[in-house]
């Protein structure tokens, strides 16, 4: 089965907004990507999934590194510019700087990072996997920083959202009931 990018059935996912920074044949670039994942604690691994047609794909293949910056709720315009233009045709960093956004050089890889993002991770590619119409780049984290006071931007149903109301986990009585049922039905 094949699904289109805007298929309503796939819009139920709730994802972050990854701002993927790279450098290479297309020059310094930034793109928005919702397919960004934390894979492993030890070693610390993150992944981004990017279509081969994107400038970032060619940059990452060439440079073997990427920045994974999680957009903050104050960076919807940045995410829209980064995702709505191709690095093959537009130098997005001067556009974004003219709009008031700031960047800084990564310490361990040769890319720019997004200032005031909810999280910034510098990643060196350790594995590249072709999966359907995208390539998953698995990167080992070289440096990571996150500011808990900066709230991450959320993407759902083609729209941006902010994290809302905290919902409590089941109470102790319910957890005890679950534990008892699990013990009764352990194989």
C-alpha cells in the first residue's frame, strides 16, 4: 500500500517539529522534518528521515553529520520558512536572520544550530538506511543541550500546537489492580 503525504489517515500522529541543519554541496541548509526520533540512550542515537530529493539529504550524505534542533513554540515562522522552501534554490539562513532568528556554529560538527530551540543535538551519522521513499540517517549524539523552560512545538493534523494540559497517569489503586491482573495472567 502507498499513502500520499496528505492522507488524512496518517494525520493522527502527534510529532515534534525537527529543524534539521546540514552543510554540504547545497551549502548551509535548514529544513523542517516531523520524522525525527530518539533511538537509544547508550550509545545516544537520534534519527532523521529525509527524502532523497531534498537538499538536506545530499548535504548529510556528503558531510556525514546533521543538527537536530527541536523547534520551540516561538519558532512557527522559522519552521514554515525551513519547510516551505528548498535549499536547492533558497539560502534560508539570511531569510531567517532577517526575520529575527539566530544561529550558532556547532562545536563538534560542521553545521549551524538553531538558537532558542527547545533542544539542540549535534549528530555524526553512524548508519544510513533506505526505507521506502525516505532515508533514515542515524546519528550518534556528539553534544546535546535542552532548556526545560523552552516549550517544544508540536505538529498534528497539518497544524502546529503547543503541549497542553498535563493528564495524570493512573492512580495507585488502578496501578495495583493492573499489577495484580498482570501477575494473574503471566505466562
